[in-house]
């Protein structure tokens, strides 16, 4: 794709999703983002313009360079949301980016049973680890719950009344939540054990 055409595509994404925070629905099989070559071209053009003392032009190209890198990063993360987990099949993936805080979600279904996953990563500078933030908020709200250890990650289990509510503190600083009103906490824990938490965490930490 020509670099200028790439920019027009990104502009629509920025206007509808990145700036306004609109939810972007992605197909279950991850759609490829703008090519690595286009991102490299934008980064190289930013460097060339900087050498030519065109600061404004370099800043413009640097923005598209950064956008391309973010989309490549997001694509890697989405690829770790498997289509099938423990007998459950995933629906479309949703993605939302507001002020650098990325929220991705996917619902998994097995007959009448549904489990909702939500991944939150990134965030505004100064917020610190989202995992620590989540734990702090949980403690303040009096919902610290039972702490478990799954795939060498800390899991907070606040399930009750037959409804599942789990939150995984990722080593990369993100938080993965698992919620359901149609399965118990024990069933959600078994689902979570089958989910590739380690691979997801490593993709975020790159």
C-alpha cells in the first residue's frame, strides 16, 4: 500500500477509534494490520526529514511511524486470543484505545454458557502498573476476594452467587478479567487454566 493511502486509512482509525475512544470490532481471525514495510517507510521518512531540519514534517511522519508500531503490537496481542479454549468458541474481538489505555475483549461460548474476557493494558503515564491499580481499587471496595496462582500469575477470585469474576495480574502490567453470569467461578477457573495467559503476557511485554 502506498504510504499516503496508508495514512488515509490510519486517519479514519484515529478519528473513529484512537481519539474518540470508539470500539473497533475485529474479526475472529485477526485481520492483518498495515504492513511492516509501510511502518518502516514512515519511520525512515521521519529520520530523513529530521536530517533535513524539517521538524514539522518529521513530527508528522513520526506520528505515523508510532501508529504503525502500535498496530503491529496490537496485532501480536490479538493473535494470542485463541479461537477455541476448553470447548468454548470465541466471537469477534473488540478493541478500544483511549489515551494510550488499550482495552480488548472477546466472548467465548459453549452452548448456553458464555464467558467474557477483557484485557486492559497501557495507560496514561503516572498511573503505574494496572495490576497494582486494580488490586488497590479492589481492596478499597472491600472485594479483595480469594487469591489464586494460575500459570505463575496472581488471580483474584471474587466469584459469588454462581457468577464468575476473576482478574489476572499480568507481569507485563496489564490486567485480564474473566466474567460470566452463566458459569460458576470454578468453571471459569478451569477455562482460565486452559487459556494461554503466559503467551498473552509475553506478547504485551515485548
